[in-house]
C-alpha cells in the first residue's frame, strides 16, 4: 500500500519536473538587440495602453514594447534599481516632468542636448524647453512630448441658470458659487462636481491657490488662502456630496449626476465626445489674483546605461512627429507639446477641448502653475497635506486658520526634508521653499 | 488520518512482525513520509506568509537609516482618520457577523433538509464566492450610485424624483447599510458552506431518536444540531471575523474614503501616500485584532468535551 502510494507521489513529482523543465528559460524574443522598450507613467489604463501600442506605435521605426508603470514611485524605484545595478532594460522613459525630476537629480538620465538641437524644428515652446533642463544650467534631460491641463466640463442644461452678467467661458469663482446656488435654489439639486477621489490635489495646487494667492507653498496659510477656503466652503455647499467618491468626472457628467465639473482633460474627453451636443468644455474660473491653471508636461528621456541609444533616439524622433502627436490628441486627449497643426477634422469633443485649453492659456492674467517640483520621495506626502486640508475644512468643518496652521507645519517639514526650492507661481527661493 | 498512520505502525511492533518487508527499512520511510508531505506546505507558508509577516513587523518599526522606532505608530494613532477607522471596522464586524451567521445557518438548514432542487440552491447561493471583492464592490456601486439601478427603479415607481444619495458622506447610516448588504451578499455562502459541511457530518440517528421522543423542531435545533455543530460554527466565525477585520476592496469600491476602515487605510498609506512603514503599522493593528478575536472564539465557543479536556 505505502509503496504503491510512494511510487504515485514519485510519478507526480516527475511529471511536474518535466513540465517545469519544458518552460523556456529565456523568454527574450528574437531580435531583442534592436528592440526598444518604453517604460511609461502615462497611458497606463489598459484601453489607453492598447491604443498606444496599436495606433500610435503602428509605424514605429523599431520594434517597440510599451510597459506601463504601476505608479510614479514604482517607476522611480524600477529605473533607479536598473541604473544602479547596471542592467538597464528600458531604452526610452516616458513620463511627466515631475517623474523625471528625481531621476535627473540622482544622475540617472542621459543628457539629450544634441537630440534636442536636432528636434528643435518641431517648435517646442520656449517654456517647455526650459522645463526640460530640470534645474540644470544647459543640459536637456528630456524631449517635450505631450501636454495637458484641467478645465471645466459643463452640461448645456446648466447654462440657463448662469448668474446675471456671467459668461461661461470667463467665469470667476464667485460667479461659479452663485451659479451653483441658483441651480440648487431652482432645481433643489447640488450639480457641481469635483474628483475628490481623483486628482483634487491638483485643483488646490494649480487652480485655487494660484488664483487666490499667486502661490502654493509661500502662501499656504496666508490671509488670501483663508479667503480662498471661505469661497470653497460656499462652493462645497452646492457641490454634489457624492463628489467624495468621484475619480473621473466624465462619468457623473454623462450620467447627469452633475452638470458642472472640474477635471483633467483626459478625464473629461469621453463626456465631451459622447455627448457633444450637450457638453461644452470651458476654461477654469479666475480668482482675485488671476486665472491659475496647471500645465502638465510629458516628455521622453533615455536612462543612463541604456543599450541601443540610436534606436531609442529614432523612436523619440518618431513619437514627436506631427502624425503621432495628432493621433495622441485624437485618441488619448493629450495635446502636442510641439507646434503640430491641429486639424479641423477633430471630433467635436476634442475640438471643444482644444478651444477651452487655448482660451485658458491665452486668458488675460493667466497664472500657469507647475506640478510640484523638487519634492522627490516626499511628493505623495505633499499631496496628502492638501487632501487632508480639503477633508478637514470642507468635510469635517474644522476652523480654516487652525487647519492651515497644522497642515502648514507638516508641509514645512516635508519641504525642508526634500530641500525643495520654490517653483512657479511662488517667488524663487535660495533654500527650501518657506511655508507662509 | 492519525489513527490510520498509527495502526500502520509508524513506530510499531506490527510492522516488525510483517514477513514481506525487511524489518529496518519500512519504519524509516514511514517515519519520514509525514514530514515529506508537510514539507511543501511548510515551505509555502514560510515563504509566502511567515517571511512577509516578519518583514511587515520590521517595516512597522523601521525608522530612517534602518533604525528601530515606534514613531510610525505614533504618527498612525495621531492621524485624524485612525480612530474613526478602528471604530468603523469594529462596528462593521459586529453588525455583519450575527446577520450573516443567521442567514447562512438558515440557508444551510434548507439545503440539508434534502428539498427537491437543493443542488440548484447550493450552486446559485455559492456564485458570489466566485466573484472578486473588487468586482462585487463595483457591481454594488452601479446599483447604489445616484443614477444607479436602484434609484432608477425608485424613480420609475414614482418614489424618488432625482434618486437618493445612499453614498453621500453626510449619511453615515446608509453608507454602512450599503456596505453591510454588499458584504453579506458576497460572503454569506462561505459561512453557509462551512456550516453545511458540519450539518452533514451529524449522524441521522440523533435526529431520528429525537423524533421518537417527540422533540419539536426547535428542541432538536437547540439540543442536538447546534451543540454538535460547534466546531464548524467556530471555524466559520473565526474565518468570517478575520475577513471582516481585513475588509477592504468592497468598501474601497463602494464608498471610498467616506467610510475609513483599517484595511483601506493600510492600502492608502502604501499606495497613495507611499509610506510603507505606516501601512505596515496598520497591518499590525489588523493582526492584533485578528489574534484577539480568534482567541476569544477559541475560549468561548467550545463543546463540553473540550471544556472538560481543558480543565482536566
């Protein structure tokens, strides 16, 4: 009995061993030495990644595999460990300026100045060229590629409730509050929405604070910040309370749960495209100091120690060509960071989006704010300060000034620890940016 | 199992008297066999459970530059969401377990009566077990959201014009209720399966004897079924409570941060705030709560033989 049983076990072990042995050890595809691997923090959702592979990379000059990163911190850790162990598998890095910044600070990116000079004919705006230096004097660490911003998505059904004298594409925050109050008074519903489970920290860092205080860190607990939060409390009273669970505003806009919503253009585009008759995209409102808005700049870089540099540069060249830039706009709702001509044949959603973005950029007194710079590993904790401030003031109704003082001291610790200098729209600083 | 091994003579005289096997070899093989059989699971548990647990404990006490510190716990307990999330997790556990237990016990009794179509019920009731937590949360979200299925029905029946906001942060009761319903739907069948296994192990003779003496249904339930079912009840309660303490995906998908619970906080600290140390500190809290409740069940839900054994 036992013998028979043991022999059965032996057979099972043998079969498993054979199966394991039959798995190929080396999974590298043929021709790997000419292949290019792009590691990216952008286009990471499955459908976007598929579009990127099948449409954007369709005619690429090398065989390219596109690897989306789980999040920014994984991205940094992966690249860091590969460069440090001198086993770099990625040839091209795609990411936001804020993703590249800690990598450049640790000396993990190649100097792409020659490539930048070659590609200058693409017509990158000077501000983007300056950003690609990532704090260095004359080295360019990435090639500007895509850009995006945040705007308001508006359902036309809300337009009749606009307060007197207000124009939908030239709103102020006070008019937005009055608009929400009007809607609530006449329909009984709170129809403004914010992605509180999404990118709401960018609203505070790029819109609310710059528009009211012309700063982000230096003015965090200032008197004008208190005014901004007093306005926010009024706005929150006419905001759909389900906002705390929204992460992409296009869904509640499409389902009619909200009529007016602020979000990243890529998270509004489905609403604008699928319901083009009812939906318009307009610039964000302005505050007492101007129209604060955030510029998101994405670029392409090459890590130090990467093999196959020539092929990598060809892929970067390819991705910044007009055809690819426009395809990304049409299919993935990111704008060209080049002077690629935007065609008149865009679908209505993308078209209204591009109008809103241009109107926002060209508005008088606009204050372009940057994604936080120089915080490195403290980035997430820095965002948390804003999220906690939002929760404590608006949801838990704690007194504004004491919350700002509390969170301000946490912020000061983080900025100090990271040694981050002030970034625009804060005035430049010599040492770590002071919290004021 | 154990009795079979013993009668086969792992240590024994019976084997030495066997004529066909050389007297020295067989005991050695049989003595080693149990360890060989245990080895894969021991290996698996050490690599995937014990080692990560040690690492998590280390992370929870890790300070800058590899120093040891309790600062992570200080920071965790001074966070304004910590005590609410402890409270919510405990309320969630206390409200879900009795409800789910009664429901699962009734379902198991129905299946165990041998009704026609019992197989059908068994299969249908266990479907939610095959669905991932997160997917279940998303399904329930589409039901309860403001313009979701439930509100559409209410609207069509003329009961609500614009839909109720079940998921509003202002309405803690409905947030809780929605999560409790979703969790009960998702995991009652797990408890049911464990109880059903126990019910099927109770010999029919006991029931028949009770019938002969004219016992009512309730008397049989109280005096025969429940006492004999204690070991299964204990397993079911322990498993379900531990899962309730760890609850995460359903809550995250349905109500997000409106209802902070320990599991979701650990996830947020790890993923959104990128601080693995505080995330690990949260996981230690979850571990301690799980150990305490398991110890509680092991001492409270015992049958007479076990109590006698323990006091002897």
